C-alpha cells in the first residue's frame, strides 16, 4: 500500500506550469521545484502507544530571473491559482533586488538530462497497525532487558516510521525530471538505572528498504546494553594520548572535512584547508569516495536541486584532496564547474588502505586510552580547525573496557587530527550521506582530573 497519492509526473507538471507562467510574465529564466510527501510514525513506551501520526505535505518553490536579478516565492497549495500567485510574487521580487550574475542557473548542457536514476523507491507495504506492533515490541524488549545485577531498564521511546516523497524540477531551459523515494526508520531509546545513577543510550536504523533495516530486537538490545554500559561513569586524569571515536561519533569528523572542502568555504577562505586541491590533507592510507548512483543510498540521486548530476569520484585519494563540493555559484566564483553538490555531498565512504578491523580490534590496537561514544557539546572553529568537545565514553586498559567515562573534554586541531588517524574500523555506521567506521587518532588532548 502506497502512502503517497502523488506521482513524480504530477510534480513535473506542476513545476513546468510554474515555469511557463513565469515566462509568460516576462521572466528571462525560471526554475521550479515541486514536492509531495506522506508518512506515518508510531512511538511506544510503558506498554502503550505514545504517538501515532500520519502526515502529508506538498509545496512548490519558484525562482524567477529578470536579467541577473532573482526573486523566489513558495506555496503549499498547488492549484493553478496558487501557482500563478507564486509566479507573480517571484516576478515582482526579482524587479526589486540587485543583479547577481553568479546566481544564475546552470546552462542546459551542464544539467542531468539523461543521467540514469538510481533506485530510491522501495515501499514497505506496512500500515500503521504494523508499525504500532513493532514499536510496542521494542518497548517490551527494552523493559524486559536485564543487562546486569542491580540494573533496571526503562523505555524512553521505541518507534518505527515510513515515508515517501515525490520531487520534480523544471527550468525554462527545457530541463524537466522527477524522482520518487522512500525512507524507513526503526529506533529504540533506553534509560538504565542502578545505585550510581542513571544513563541513556539509543540505537537506530535508517534505510530506503524496510527489509534492510536492523530488527527491533537488535536495536532494543543495543540501546539497553549501551545505557547500562554508561552507568558508573567517572573522569580520567588530564593527559595527551590516543582516542577512538566510535563510528556513530566519527561521522562528525568526516562532516567537518566536508564543510572545509565546500565551495562556499573555499571561496570565502573560511576553512582550515584553504586551496588544498591536489595537496595532502589526511593520513596517506585514507580514501574518501563520493557516489550519487548507489542503489537505495540515503544520499543518492540523478541530479541536485539545480538539475546538475554528480558522479562517482575520489574526494581523498591516499590522503590527497582531489575534489571540492561545488554548487553552480561557488563553482563560478572559483573558476570551476559544479560538481552537483547544491544540496551537500552524495553518499560518502571513508576507508583505509590499512583497515583496523572490528571495534574490539581497534581497542586492542590502542591498548590504553579513551573511546568516545557521545559528543556532549563543544565547538569546532571552521577557519583555524581548533576542535574541542565535552565527551562521554569508556576507558580502555590492555584493550579491554575498564569503566565508563564522563566529565572529560577532547581537543585538537582538525588539520593535525586528519593526519594523525591511525586506523579506521570496519564497524561501518551510516549517518545521512556519510559512512565510516570507528576512527583511532593519536595525540589528542584529554582534559579531566588534575
């Protein structure tokens, strides 16, 4: 059973209609994107359904160009009258702003007119009652967990969701394409208590295919065990040493690299890696690959919101930067061409030519040090690269976990951190566009007692 009544072809028609109206008003160029989405979401706790939501939305965004002046308007209604009002508003706004030649849309020969569309659509054929049963099952499993003597576990939330979205883009240069995609999600959040206090942890699985998700049994157990493992946390002494960033946390480090290599950051010089194309920026065993065509990838697509296709490419090759993340504006400013990254990166995978194996293997490789499982708050300076966060995690001796850790900070400079990566684990975690395993970095400042 499909959740979404609309089809990409209908969204294409709406977007094309908006462009035609804008052109009839006298616009030199017009770009319209239309979107319709529908989803269901259920959460449970304490043996009962907590929330059960069904949601449906639609919208159109139209940008109209009068010469090099642009005006943008949006509407949540897609009837002909609403689309015309949006076009008239955008056209009027374009007459009141200054010229911005770098903001003009890409030429048609730069757009993804015939780029193959990756598989993005896998409807689950699940109704809200099936999602409710899954959420209640997760809640029951968390509350039944017995992770250790004297430890009680309760549910903060267990849930499941399913959504579908149809999108389309049309331009006055003749581009017109649509896409249909699904996203499914299961999650569990547990709170553990003992004589030392309370701690929580979560586990989540997201995929475009429901049958590719981790089971609710796996997620509930992971959340309960993770929460119990955080009990009895204490600080460690201040020192400089190795740190493992568990995969869920390590994605933030990759995200900082992506931000530093974005066209906007490079153009403004607001990056700790200015003008680094063709230069080494990370350890020489590291590769970072981008792939927009991965079947069912969470960041896959035939084109970005400007209609430009990405391509499979190396961002890092043996630690050397081979590509930036560019939209049309930043590409023009840098004298380059768009890489199809108007909406951010496509699917990214960080890998090592000297892989570190499992998380247990990384602990043994480190021997003694800190494993970070949560970033509690802090700051990363995008220009200097200075990076300091309060963290939680666990302390390792002889490759084994000794106790949970809290009330400590970890600091370093991202330029140095990228070069000091010793190993990347094979415990791959995906957060949006980014996939990475746990990352072992040497020589970080750990602030705690003393």
